[in-house]
């Protein structure tokens, strides 16, 4: 497995945090502190902060993402945002299939697949989240479950479009809990997902796919996690809200 073939991506998932003033403050701190990053740096902010974030990061190495989008281009979908509305604003990334969307908002593998296809069709890069619940890990079905989530999410996605997809392996039991997967556990499942990509699209596609780990990644554990051969950066929740911590994580991924 050749890690040199792909660039690590550190993406902050701010979730439903930060108003406009807090967005300005956090980005003012981050812009200078991550400017020399050797990895890609993305901040996925609430819809209401996108415009501020896009304007502030113009000409910097920080890219901006949303945290969800709908699969239709327009229409009677009250409360939803279309992929084209995001690209028009200068948004480049979107998190899709996050476990909080699956848990609280009825997101299914099938709707995740529709969103992935719509997002990449509109020119966004999708950060596709997969991961098992604690019960599923304890039942020993992590491999099957994550493989199934990955396969359904990518159903109908052409090989040529894979460069617009990042996969984030996020064990649900590690999200926001302070319980990180060990670096070996994270690597094992990221490698397994890479095997699924190889099975679906060939080894070259698998070698080129960025596969992140997410779930309580922080300034203290990031270096070990991202040093693993199949872990290409991270999707960071809580620690992305603090500029010094996020910077440490970006620096850890830049070493590798
Ligand atoms: P966490 O969240 O880093 O706060 O665990 C990760 C995520 O949900 O993407």
C-alpha cells in the first residue's frame, strides 16, 4: 500500500457550532496557523457560516465544506439545500452520511448514495462517512457492515469520479465520546474499506482513495492515528473548534 499516492486531508466538522462572529474568530486564528500545511485542510461549517467562511478563506489553503446537501437540484424540499447552491457560493466539500444524520434525521444508505451522486455531479467533493455502532462491533459485524455501507453509498458512481470522494471511517461509538479507536483498529477498518474500493474499482483506485479516520481524534492522539499506512488524515469534530488543537492535528498529518 503506497501512502505516497494520496494526500492526507484534515477536515473539521464544526457540527451545529459557531455563529458568524465565532466563525470569524476561529478562522482568523486558523488561517495563519495552518498556512504551511502539507496536507489538505477543510472546514465544514454550518450553512449560515458558509458565506463568511468562503469569503475569509479566499486565497488561503483552507477549503470550505457544508455538512449535508440534498440529492435533488431544486424543488419542493422545505428546509433542504441543493448541491448547486453550495457550489455557486464557492463551497467545495460536503460531509455526507454522517452518523448523526443517520441516527437523528433518518438518513439511510440509499439516501446517502443519492446525495453522493448528486454532490459529485455538481462538482463537490463528498466526504462520505461510514462506521459501525458499538453493538455491531461487539457482534463482530464491523467488516460486513462497513463494506455494505461503502458499497451502497458508491452504487452507480463511476471510477472517473472517485477523485471527488473521500471516505471517513467513523466508528459511531468513538464520536464525541472521548473513546478513540486505537490506531490499529482505525487502520484495520480503513484498510478494509480500501479493499472494498479495490474490489469495486481496482487496486489503482484503492491506492488513490483518501480514507480518513474520525471519532475523538485530538491533538494528543492524531499523530499516531495518521501515521498508520491506511489512515489518510481525519474528520475532526470537537477538536476542530479550537484553533491550537486543530493546528496540532494538521501538523501531525503534514509530517506523514
Ligand atoms: P468528534 O467528532 O471528533 O467530536 O468525535 C467526529 C465527527 O463526528 O466527525
